[in-house]
């Protein structure tokens, strides 16, 4: 039972002792602020779509955003740095209490990305001062007509003859656009064709030439449409020009995309406490709901999936923080956290919802909003399909061409992750090389379902070497996405095992988790088998990769005991 409690965030016992004192204080203060507000206020603000002014006032008083989101190069205080480990911890807390709070923070991170990548010292100093004042930021990239297709932007900048521009155009789906002290806006010059004409510039949402149109969603999250009309862009406002502006856009998404995984984890953790507590105390036909075998299976599967989400995300932090010009493995693990962890979160919620049924709709529970908000995360910062397509670019090198890399340690040190704002050109993904994925599996070769899953992973290597999609099939995204799901499972399993080894997680838990992953791999293999364009060889391979997990009723019963122990372990005060 102690293992169960230690794996999930619990406000009653939370003490992030692995961080420095100021980080611990701020994380705990954030938890205490939410707990003091209580569940009734939390839910009512969500239902009434209240703007988050009091939350932002709290963050400003504590210097929360300024401490966590000012890199050392712009810092005014010793505790200020860009530290992905503690940013991930705060993501989880915000997700636990409500995605609206996380969203205001997340789009601030996106808005800061082009600034911290810029050589414009004046703009950087202005951003640091705005953070110190408690301001939020926004990322003006997407447009109503083009979405995030930055090749087609209609935000036009006309030279003013004095080294600056006049900007006109609209942006759509821009978080914090109603309140941002600085909006990083992407556009193109009217006098320069092609990539050399791109510009990233800083705008102020309070300027008279900035017109807020509306909130495009029915939510406390202010996801704005805004329009600039002859907005003056001075040289001091210009963050990037030419190809560097394009790279800044993609590299900013690389940084921001990572945050979705830990927000998803926080949502699932809060929902799990509610679901298990309800199910354990609900009597049907004279028996607790949790006495039914299918209920135990669904809640156990939800629990081990959530554990897998946490293990994978924690290990991905290490690769982010250890990245550099010669180690860009994070470029695979980043879309994995965005795509795989967030879709796992949807499965976790669905499994629990199948158990608690109508209770999941009730207005007095956190679960009702969790069931809605968990759907958004796979669709932000690129859809699942976009991120799967990106993941596929790494498949051959990852599976078949490993190279030696220095071992990446656990990265919980109080260091600044400066490379995230020095990523360089956003290209060359096919040249990224990886360490041998088999090493993580070899360490747990005696665990039955890890071994069973390893058979499937080895089979995927055979597929890539002998039956990979040909040139014509490579244009069939429907087929490729099925292959991408199989590859994503291998990467997911690899980092789970690496983190389990580093943190001493027990083999029974891993055995139960990998039983789920074996079933998932088999399901995706069957999906591939049924694709219209799958060749006979590919169909035969797919059926040959199907495996049955190793069943151990006693093991499953012991893992169920850990799940059952969550009943009553946490409930938010009214």
C-alpha cells in the first residue's frame, strides 16, 4: 500500500523534498492555495467560466511564474531558472486541480519561447520585468483560416521606413490573448518573399491597435481571437526575422508540447481518487461494486496505465534536461509525451468512467470536468496524427541503428536548461541517433510480460527490415499511423523500464503494466492487418505479432490491493 501512495500525487502527503527549498515552498504553497479554496469553489469557477484573476494574483504575489519561467540568462534572483523537472511538477499540480489554471501557465510558456530564443536584449529584459510583475504571455501563431500552417500566415508587416513595421492581420485560438502583457506574434513582411520574410515580434494586448474579438471557446480558458490594425512594430519589438523566426516557432512548440503529459497525469490522479473511493463504497446487489471482476480489471488497468504515464514522463524529463547539439533524442521523446501519454490519459479516464457510470456526470465531482478536459490535451500543440507522423521519422534509426551514448542520469538538480532556447535549426530529424533500446528490456528479461512484449518489439524490428511500407504506401498516412502506434509502444515501454530501474519499482507492478502493453500491441497489429493497403506479407506479419499476456491471478490480485488502498486516501475539502 505504501508503494501505491508514493506513486500518485496526494496533496495530503505531498513534500517534494528532492527539490531546493524555494521550489519546495512554491510547489507546496500552490497546493495549499487550491486546498484552501476548496472543491466547491473550484468546481463553481469551472462551471461559471470565471476568469482566473485570483489565481493569477496568487501567482504574482508568490513570484511563481517569474521563478519558474525566467531562465538564468535573464534572472534577477538566484532561484530563477528554466528547470524542466520542477516545471513538470507544477504542470501535474495544475492538472490535478483544473486544466484552466494549467492553460494560463502553458500559453505563458509558449509566449515566452520566442523571447527567450531571441538575441533582442531589450525584449528579453522587458519580458523578465513583466514576469516579475505577475503578467501572463501569449503565443500568436495560429490563424482562423490556416490553423498553425505558418507557411501561409496572413499577419502582414509593412515596412514603415524607419526600421520598423506596421502589422495588420488576425490571430485565432490564442490563449491569454485577453490579458497578456506580451504576445509573441508570427507574421511575414509584404516586401520579402519566402522564408526570409518571416518575422516574430512582441505585441501588447493593451495597445489601442490591438483589438480583442472574442473568446472562441466556452470556458474559463480565454482562447482568443484578436486583430492588429496598423499596429506599430518598433525595432525593439522584433524578436526574430527570416528562417530564425520559423525555427523559433517550431522550437517553442518543442518546449511547450512537453507540458501536456504531466497535466494529463494530474487530471487522472484526481479523478482516480474519486473513482476508486466511489466504487469501493457503492453497493449493488448486496456487494461493493469493486467485488465484481470486470470492475477490478478496469480499475487495475487504469492504475497501471497511469503509473506507466508517470514513469515515462519522469524519464523523458532527464533526456530534455541533458539535451545538447550532439544529443537530440528528446526530439523523439517529446512528441511521445504529447501523443502517447495524453492518449493513455484518455484511456485511464474511460476505464474509470465505465466503472462509476452516472457518477461521472454529477456536477459536484471533479470527475465531470476531468472527463471533458482530458480530451483536449491530445489535440493541443499538434494532433495525435501530426505527432505520430513525426515519431515515425525516428523509427528506423531507433530500432535498427543504435549508437553509444553516455548514460543519462536522473536530472532533479537545480540547473538551468539553457539548451531549450538554443536548439538551432528545426530540421535534420532523420539524423538523430539513439542508444540501444534493448538494454532497458534486458534488465527485466525475467519479468514474464516484459519478455512477452520484447518478442513483439523484436518482431517490429523484423517488420521494419523486411516488410516496411514501400514508396507508394509511404503516402498512405492511414497505414503509417498504425505502424506509428506499434513503434510508439516500444519507446513507451523502453522509458518506463529505464525509470523503473532508476527508481526501484517492483517487478510485479511492471509485469501487470506490460500485460496491458502486450494487449495494446496486439490490438494495433490487428488494426494494421485490416488496413486496405496492407500487403499480404504485412498482413501475415501483423497476425504473427499478436501475443497473449502471461496471466497470473495472484499477481493481479496483489496489484488490485494497491488500487483499493486509494479509496479514501484523498478527498478535496468542500
